[in-house]
């Protein structure tokens, strides 16, 4: 009988072991993986934050670059529009001073190929209307020819004569006349 009790106890122990091994506690997959999932979400969030910061920084840098470019172009335009080429009385030949100014204008035009200019020829109030329109035209053409020789493409320039119609200075003094004997520039940007 002792043998039988031992066999029964051993059977119960074996049964318990088998039963216990099959009844492992059920693990909630989300709770076990929750730390891993949180870890995955956190780097994704950090990564998207980093990408957003990088995008914003790139946009800021591009805006700064565009503003610097706009300021550079605006300065070039202002410089061109304030540079007048002056002529001697009743002449369309370029003076040495006029050539110096046109060299600077040519440099600006070569640096910025988007610029298109209109060369406006002007005269003082002396002379007939027809004579002054012709002289203003000759002055504008001389300026254009110089710039073409300097390397600026002819299709980026046009000429117009205003004769005595748009004086820079009013009056009938030699000083006023000298300011009106000129060619000046209007600048536009081709698209």
C-alpha cells in the first residue's frame, strides 16, 4: 500500500507540474510591448520634431537669402537709375567722365543679366523741338553703342529721346542746361 501511495503522490506531482506548465499566465501583448511601443513613438515624435525644425530653419535661411538678393538687386537698380551720363553743349560724343560712368553701368548689367534698360536721351531747352529730339536720340544711341561694345547684349537695351521735354533742372542758366544735357536709365527686370 505504501507503494500505491507513492505512485499516487508521484502522479499528482507529475500532473501538477504538467498542469502548471500549461497554465502560464496570459500576458497582455500591449502591456508587455507598451514600453517598446512608447520607445518607438517617442523617437518618431522626436524625429518629426527634428524634421520640422530643420524645415523651418531651411525656410528661414532661404528667406534671408532672398531678402539679401532683393536688397542687392535694389541697390544695383538704384545705382543705375541715379547715374546720368552728361554731354557737352550740342554734342553726342561721350566724355571721359561719361565713359567712367558707363563702365560702372556696364559692370552692373553684366552682373545682373535679368536687367533690361531704357536709355533716355535729353537735351537742354535751347534749339528747336526737332533738333533736340534728334540730338537726344543720338545721345541715347551713343550710350547704347558703348554698352554693346562693353559686352552688354543689344536686346537688353532700348533707346528713347525726350529732347527738352523732361528737364532734370529748371531754369535758363548754364548750370541748369548742363544738368539737362544727359542720358539716363530706366531699369526693368525681365522674367
